[in-house]
């Protein structure tokens, strides 16, 4: 069996001037390998293989654009030839090679390079996906992007996503969609000569007349479709904008044949058009409606629909890319097991003919294990059949020499247990949902404690990485305490009619406030900052709130789970997923076994129209089995909450009924955090 070991006392980079671009990349390989050889083997450069002497190992690299494969490796006893189809692949191959040489030869500094993912034996490989981008924070470092052989929205795209409004004059009526005879700046007219001339001028101004980047030209993110005379002539319908948008992309593709243009198959552009696409026009599909985290069930209607959509688009273009997802966008900081699930689905995507992947994850924001996920997914996008657990262990051992076993055990167990559960994870989930999905609080707490203990034994970059990981997980630890409310393991305690925060939690909050800033961890979700999160905690520390918690057996409702209304904790006014019970209908509940005398009943409701959450249309309280009522009084109206206060007189019943009436807006729902009852005596 051919050995993949690259061990030698002398490495010679062959500078073959006759091969296409080999001189450039031979120089690059020689320069960077020699620079990293601190006390290791000699690194020389020679013009041909005939100049080799006894004991020297030859390294050659060539770029052949006509190659059938992404890369080829030709290995002889003392010679290694690397052939790549593109310069980007050549750069990736060079760093794979340097890391492998460093692994096999002491004295070559490769501590900063990720472990090589290929064996340097005679082989040929076509990458499983031609476009590859795991959108985690490490992949936003452009130098690292090249080392991993990935793509990047920051360098590969001239226009990305729904960004058209940012590059043209959106106030110009000539570019605006016409809906039933009226212009709207909420959508574009893709038959507009003015819109086309502005986009074309932007491309020339920013990238010249022969651009080589990608451009995504898509409608705004809504369901409006222009039905002006020109767009109707292009065969637009009330719900389908594909014909005019594809014609627009075709025109650009003809004017800029060196660039690649894409349309999003999303909302009003999901349906393929009869328009024949230019060879440099592709389609970006979204997987948002597919379950995440597990192998897809190919017998479901949603999978059949997805497969049929791909099949129809592939009749029109060879470039069918997928906008995929691998994060909980409501909680970046609670560890999520996404690697095995991604691998299983990527295998299915490959079989369906998807040839490009953009994996939307935590993006520019930090997330625990995002470094190992970036590495593993980068490898899988080139070869989906690699061993995930081996990749995880190899990476962690390389960059976390002291703590790798702890990290590997926790993360792989997280992946394994989640796969065994056969559950899926949602792209938008609050912490209470995670507890009922993949997140095991006891397992996490044990790991968090062990991580804290091992950090002082580490040093340098490993210690910095672990401190950042520990800080990020401090958010999750705080969430576990918050979710438990006034229970023994919770963050709060009840004393003298007030809910206060435990001293250990106060100390944790103060330390996290400093650590988050130190490690530049700014957000815990795509829409919420850690500053706003900690500010809410600080408000409760400074102003404890008065609640006499209702016991579980005191509150009843026939159709709803209401434990969130008597768990002793208020909700976060800036986050509807933290502490709020959300109900999409009218609701009647009863509270019984109340003390005699006068009491105050306070209910706080959230106002968050972006998520269809509104204060109730009406709230009424009455004695049970009585017609006497106390009408609501709005005592406080804040930007994001509305409080209703009721005062009961001497009760002639030990129970009250509460009726909450939902608004009549489309998809409206109400959210209440706690029924607060306090005595007026």
C-alpha cells in the first residue's frame, strides 16, 4: 500500500516554467514552506526533476484549467505532483500539503493551520459541491477562507441576497413595481429599463466590464409581484415573478458573460419559468421548509416537492445551488449538534444534483464550537463521505492539546444522543423548546464545570479559545437558572412578597458583563444583543418585583399549558421567547383557593407586532359563578409591554375567572409572562 507519509530531510520545490502558472504557485509553495521550516528539513527550489540528488523529496504543483477533476495527486517514492483545476484549489492544496509535511516532520511550524483532510497518495477527486460556504464566523476571515478552500459572500459576490434596494434608486417610480395600477417601492419592476440600466451601471462601476464574481438579483423579501403591462407580457402572474426576474438575469448574463448570475427560488420566484436560461445563470433554492438535524425522510410530501422543484430547475440550468441552514437563530450560544445531520442531508442533496451549498449559520457572530464546525463542514462539502467524529477529534486535538478529550467527549456525545433521539431542531427555538429537544441540562452543567476547571491548566491560544467558549456558555448557564424560576436550582427566590435574584447569579451577571465585552461576544441571537439581555437582569437586581406565586394546583384551564404564568419569573421585554406564554386565541382560566380580603391582580402583556404578538383586545375578571366583574385598567404602557391591573374587593368566592380576548388581526396572538397577585392589606 502506498504510504501517505511525507518525511524527508530535504524538500525540493520544482519550478517548472513550461506548465501553466506553475511558476507562480511553485514560488508560493517554496516561500511559505521555507518560512515555516524553523528547525526542520531543508527547503530548496530547483528547475527540474533531473537536478534532484540522493535523499531529496520533490514537490510539484500545476494549475490545469482543463482538468477533469478538482485536483489530482500523483505520488512516487520521492516525488509528489499536485494538479488543480483552479488557482483557488491550488492555494488550498498548498496549505494542506504544508500542514501534512509539518505533521510528519518536526521543526516545521503549522500550529496555526487546520489539520490536512486529504491523504497525499495517488488519487483523483471531484469536489461534491462546486460552491462551498459554511457561514460561521471563522469563515468570514478571508485568509482562512482560502486556507480551507471555501467561498465567501464577502469576496465571491457583487450582489447578495435581497440587496438590490441598497444599490439602486429605490425612490424612482420607474424602478418600482406596479400592483393593480399603483406604484409601490416595496417591490421592483424587473421589466423596467431604468432598473436594468442602474444595475448594469453599478456592476461596471464596481467590477468593470468583465467581472468574474457572482451576482444574486432577486426581488425584495415579500409576496408582491409587478403586474404592469411589460411584466404581464413577460408572463408574470399575481403570485409568480419568475418570468420577468429570469429575463432580467438573462440580459445581465448576456452583457457580462464572464460573471455568474443567480436568482433566488423563493416566495414569488419558486416556480420555474419557460424562459430558457443563459449558461451563466443559476438558481439558488432554499431548504427552509425541510426538517433540520436528521437524514430526510424521502417518503414525505415535503421531500417529494423539494425533489420535483430541483428536477424542474435542472432542466433549465446546470447551476442549482442550495441555501441551507445549520443554526438556531434565536439562540447562537447554546451548543447545537449539527454536523451529522448536515452530512446525512448533504449526501441526499448531492444525489439530487445540488452542486453548490451556502450553509447559513451564526455568520459574523460567535457560537460555541463554530471553529470545529467550520473545519468539518468545509471538509464534508468537498467529500461528504468523510468520518465526522474522526474530523472532530483530529481538529480538537490539534488546536486544544490539553483539553481536546473533554471537548471531543462532550460534543460527540451531543451529536450521538441527538441522532439517537431522531428529533429535528427548529431554526427558531426558545430555551424552553431546546430543553425538550436536544439539550440536556445535566450533561451541560457537568461539562461547564469541567471546562472551568481545566482552563487554568492551559496556555496561549488554547486558553484564549477556552475562555471565550466558557464565556459564551455562561449565557446558557444563566438560561438554565432563569428557566427554573424560583425552583431550588433557579435564579430567583421569594422572600417577604418579593422575587429577588440569588447572590450567586448576581455575581455571574457582573462577571459575564465584563467577559462578553472582553471576548467581543455581542449577540445571542440574530436580533438580540447581550447588552439588552444583561440590562433586563440588572433591572430585576435593582428593582425586585412583588409577586405572591400562584401554586400549580390553584390555576386551571381546559385547553392550555399555563405553567409559565405562575413560575415566579417575569419575561424579557425584548425577547418574546424568554418567559412568555404565547396563546393564539381567546382563553378562559380560573384561579381558586384565594385568600379573603382585597387583592391586586396584575397581568403584563407583550407588544411585538413583528411576531404578530399584540396586547389582548380585552381582559375581564369576575367571581367564579358570578356576573360581577372588575374592568381592566391600563396602568402602564411601555414601548414593548402593556400592564393591566385589577383590584378585587372582599371576595365572596374563593375563585376568580379570567377571560382574555385575542385581537382580530391576521395571525394575531397574545403573550403574558406572569399572573401577579399581591395583597392590598
